[in-house]
């Protein structure tokens, strides 16, 4: 949905880093209205800083501006797989 919205707005280059997308998703918890508010604030903040690319630092600063709770610093890509292996036995 995010990529479609950016494409519809005429964006041709990547404007969000993968960690920035992760922060956006974690903070918004998948809620479109919250994601939209945070993305708009991040884009405006990046513009004020003369940045053409939004990284996780910009998104976190936008969280502060909007008084949204920051996610934990550990990103999902750096976490080990949280799936439990309880109840599984090797077949033999």
C-alpha cells in the first residue's frame, strides 16, 4: 500500500530506507491513518533538513514531533526467529 501511494504521487526513486519502513510499520501498528500521519511528518522533516531520503532517524524524530511512542531500538530483521518449537518432535 505504501509503495502504491508513493507511485501514485509520482515518486520514481526510493525515498524510504528499509529501517525507516520498519519503524513506520511498528509505530503505526499497520493502521493506515497513523502510518499516513507519520509518513507525512517524516517527509516534511526530511525536506526541512534538505534530505532527499528518509531514514529511520527522520522517522524517529517525526515520532517525537507527533508525540507517538517510539518502537524499541531492536528491529525485526535483527531479531532471531521468535517462533516456538514447543510440541514438535522429530519423526522417526
